[in-house]
C-alpha cells in the first residue's frame, strides 16, 4: 500500500503563507534593531551626562564620605567615653557596697579612746585603706592596729607615721595607718 500526499492548498496560498512568515521575521528583526539603537543611544546619553558632571559629582561624593567618616569618628569617641563612664559608674557602685562593709569593719574595731580624723579608701587593683587620727596612748593605737589585722576586712595594717604631742596638758598620739583591703 502506497501513501500519497496530496497538497490541497493551491500554490498561491502556500507562497502567501511563506511570505507572511518572512514578513513577521522581518518586522521582528526591525523591532529588535530599533530597540538596540534606542538602548545604545540612551547609553551614550547617560555616559555623556555622567562624564560632564563626573568631576563635580566625585568631589561631592568625597566630601560626603569625609563628613560621614568624621561623624562616625566622633560617634566612636562618644561611645568610648560613655563606655568608660559606665565602667567607672559600675566600679563605684560595686565599691560603694564594699565601702559600707569597710566602714562597719573599721568602726567595729575602733576603741573609744581612738578618734579618726581621716579615712581614705583607694580603689583599683591595689585597694588600700589610709587612716589618720589621734589616741590617748600608743597602747590604744596598737590595739586598733592589731584589731584591723585580725578581725576586719583588712590585711597588712602598718603604721606609716606616728608622733606624740602634748595638747591641753594631755599627751596625744597622732598616727597614720595603711592597710590593704582583703578581696
């Protein structure tokens, strides 16, 4: 059995169909070329505009970046300052709790005959206590010094200065004591 193909379209219709397809390709190609020309033209215009304002724009951008960097540097300094203030405040707050305990430790061990003129507490890595005052006798000052070393929050309490004087016909011992604060 032999199959035969029969063309039912006349030759003119076939040619017309081929020419309409060719026309479509031609129109499509023309549109693509037109779009490419427009894009190239727009690109050239943009490049021309950018190049004409390039120097001024770059100068403005550099100034803006410089201003931002200065602002950031200032902000960084402010943050560092605030952080140091916070660290100082935290240290003072922590030490203030200790300060109450330290004062209690001093007053609990202070004989009635010993009067303090000055209490200085140095904070930091080497926490120290500096006391100065007066007493009726050296024995009273020694009792206080020994109590600080044995029963208090201090260690290595020593005399840094002592002197005896007579005030109102009464002998007075002036002293200065230095001690380390126990951790």
